[in-house]
C-alpha cells in the first residue's frame, strides 16, 4: 500500500480501496482533473447520501479535497484524473480523494495568514471527525471520516412506496 499517511490522527485503519478493515465501497467516480469536476464530485456525494444528517460537511470536504487535487497535483495537468470514493463501515463514512501525485509536499493544514486561498485542509480538519492521507505509488489519497447513522437509521425520512419499500428519491436540484 505504500507509505501510510500522517494526517493529524496519524496512521490509518483499513482503506476502501484495498478491502482492508470493515469498509464497503458504496460509490466511486473518476473525473478529469479540471475545475468543473469539483461540482460533479459534490453532486456524486449528494446522490449517494441524500438523507445523511452531515451531508453539507461531507459535500464541503469533497469540494475542498477535489479542488486541492486539481490545483496542487498532477491531476490538474493535461490528461490528469481525480477519483472520489465513498465507503461505509461500522459507525463511519469514509471519503477518499485520489490524485495523480504531487511533485513536492503533502496535504497539511496551513497556518492562518488571512489569505483568501490556502484554507482547504483547515476546512477538512474542522469538518471531518478525522482525516489523513497515504501515499499509493505516485498517487496521494486524502481520506476523511464522518459519523454514520446506525444501519437501522439509514434511509429514514425517505418516502415509502405503497408496498412499504423506498419510493423514488429525488436528486439534487
């Protein structure tokens, strides 16, 4: 798996990608490394977890992590890609954003200097329960975790069809 991450919480448990731990991937998308992909990534997360009570935080962290990948790594170069993976495990959702690798530096929280830029990882740090990164070959995977409702709580609030099953779920819009 390569170098294990050292976000603010140190190393990492299992990952969605390698099947370690108790995480199950519920969605994955690979996008071109361009700015408009940030919006597609946000919509992807909204579509997967429309009823999650912390959806706004998850979407904001997705936005920041994908924007950082496009801006600060090889993902933003011609032909670059960025992947977004969402997994669920006991009590946790894990968001992973994989980039094409950076020539220098690793994800970190920058000191506050009052600038309009450079706050992405501070936002991630403030909204996620925990976060970190790992190196996977030439790529970097930034991960962030969020509380997951108990299995019996998931899906509450959705409309029920006449047969008691979940009815149609409207997407963002």
